[in-house]
């Protein structure tokens, strides 16, 4: 037990080192982690580490899905809901059908049922690597939102296809009518359970005397409860977590206190970073185990099958995205659509974001070793190997070429009406104006008697004049003045820290108070640097 614990501590330290290398090389860290895992798999100390599919589904998947549901933009999700649902359900089923036909045609003895099983495994793209890459380059926010929205739902649809295909292989029977009814029930009941559990936890947050620590721990427990109860009734645990997460994320301001929102954001960011890091490193480490399981099938044949299916998968997604573009243009003549003229650039990039990840590998690993008759599950080892090849090809090849494609295509943002720099000034101006009007209406008479209140009035009036002037000037002038202000303010904050540390050496000052103002200084620096990073990302 101690050896396994030390082993995973070493893995976490390796993850940190690889992520620093990825940042230095300006690569998406999932790609570097998978390649790092491949390299580690040849070291004896790490070659015995394998992925437990039950552990992935129960331990890793719920918090990752829940955090994604909290991060998704409700406004963008509603706007692109038709496209998101289309790619999460019909396109996943279509992809599974294509993979079923191709795999049964090229692999001797491979049946259509096994093909659908393979299709259900490799059909869902993994959005972590795609969004990580797209946030490093200049790409429209709408496209990122569509990829994130798709990732929330496609795991559920693919796992449902996988479940029905697995049952067909195990029993040798498949009734379309019964499967279609069960498919709908699995979706609807899964969503219902997620909403019910979400409402229960909403009531706990609102009615019980919770603290910020209790609230954060409750957010960590919530996705596991949603997933467990849904799976207990044999419905979609993924959709339960997604629907419950979307419900609670829409009520975050009434659900959590300001302290819980600030502290919880840091807790969840770090938790998701570690979980994603372990997942992608473990995918790479799985190579020796997967290769050893091939048995009688030659390695060259298995690699060839994997390459063909990966190619078919990439082409199918590209055809679907480009075909959807044409379909939306035709439909816009008869009904309102989210984008009547999507063109080819956005769909091409969207199609190239179809990297596969942990859900695919965990699904393949969850295939039982024996059938109900006690016979070895047919082609289990080959399915597992093909899944690994598909993940490796799509993640590394598409992941490395996606930034290049984005730069070459030069996709323009057609949906941002006002530049982000200008939006930020307008938001700040409106906040200052609303605050000033509120103070004038309710506390205008107390301004002369309260010096602190008078200072607040004066600050808001100065801010309002500043924002008015900045809106009249060019964006370049505003950016230059902002950068100069940020540089000077960061120097002031550093000098403030030095002064606080000197004060802390004196006996008459309480160290807890000094730490309090050091923390407030850190918060100020975080705000300044966050604005600076947003500006540099939009240039």
C-alpha cells in the first residue's frame, strides 16, 4: 500500500514537471502528458500501473463533468443548443454506425454488434485538450462554447450506445424498438435524477447553517451522489451529473456565499488540474498493458486497423461538421437557426477538435473479460488496442496541428459585436454609474457628514470621468495606458509587501493582521494580472 502511495506521489510530481515543459513549449499539456506517460511506461517502476475503469467512471468522471457544467456559459449554451444537441446525440450515433460498418468490413470475423460497440467507445471527443489548445490561440469564444457544450452531452450518448451494443454482444439479441424506448428512458430518467439530487443539495445549502468550508465540501460530494444514484437505477450517470450541475450553476449566486465562491473556485481549479493530469498520464502508461493483451493478433495488423479507423473517425467528423454547415444554410430559408451562414472555416476547426480521451479508454477497459456463457469476450483485446491507437493519433496528431490550422484558417469572430477591451470599459462605466446613482438616491444627504462616504462618492465620480474619456480614445491608446498603469500598480503592491514585512518584525504589530493585509495585497495583484492576461490573450 505504501509503495502504491509513493508511486502516485511520484506521478503527481512528474505531472507538474511535464506541465511546466508544456507551458515552456506552448503546447497543450494533455499532449505532453500522454507522450510523457508513453515514455514512463518503459520504466520498470511504472510499467505495472494500469487504469481501473470503475475507478475512472466513479472517481474521476463525476467531478470533471460537474466542473465543466459549472464553467459552461448558459447564454452560449442556449444560443447554440441545437448544434450542441445535434453533435452530442445524432452525430454520435451516426459516427458509431460508420465505425460499425468500416470495422466489420476490414477486420475478419468482426460483427456489426462489435462494430457498434467500438463505435460507442471511440465516438465521443474529449474537450479538455481541445479547449486547452483553443484558449492559447486567438479563436472566437463562440467556438470554444460549442466544443464545451458538446463535451457535456456526447459522453452520455456514447456510453448509452456502448451499453446497448455490449448487451447485444453478450446476449446475441437486439430489438430496435425496445432499444429505442430504453435509450429515451435512460436519457430522461438520468436527467430527472440529476435535477432531483441537485434540488436536494440546493435545499441543503439554503436551509442549513453551513459555513464556507461545509459548502465547498458539499460541492465536492454533489456530483458523486448524482452519478451514483443514476447508475444505481441503471440510467445515465453522466447526464445526471451534467443536468444537475447545470441547474446548480445557474443558481450559484443564491447557492453559495461570496467566500465559498472565491475559495471554491481555487479548490475546484486545483482538483480538476490534478485529475486531468493523472488521467492523461495514465493513458500513456497504459501502452505496455494494451500491447501485451493482443494475444494471437499481430501487432502490425492491429496498428493498421487502428490507423484506418482513426482516419475514418477524423474524416467522418469533418464531413459531419461541414455537412451541418450546409444544412444550417438550407434550413435558414425556412426556420430561424443560430447561424444562417456558418461558412467553412468554423466547421473545419470544429471538426478538427475531435480528440479522443479518457472516457473512450475507460469504456474499452470496462468490457468484461468473459461473456455470460463463460467464453472469452470476442475481440476484446483488439478493441482495447484500437481504442488506444485512436486516442493517441487524434490527441497527438490533431492536437499538435490544431493551433497551426487555426492560424492558417484565420477565423474571424462574427458574433462579438463590441471588442472585448471596449466591453470591459463599458461594464466598468455602467457599474460606476449605477453605484453612483444608488448612493445619490439613498445616501446623498449623508455625504457631507461622513468623510468615508464622501471619499467613495469622489472615487466613483473620478472613475466615471476616466471611463468616459477612455471610450472616446482609440483601443491602442487605452491598451498602452492600461499596461503602464498595471506595471506601476504592481510595483506599488510589491513595495506594500516589503513595508508590511518590515512592520511584522516589530513587536507592537499583530502578525495575523499583517497576514490579513498581505492577503488583500495578493488579491489586488491577482485582479491586476488577471485583467492583464485577458488583454494579452485578445491581442
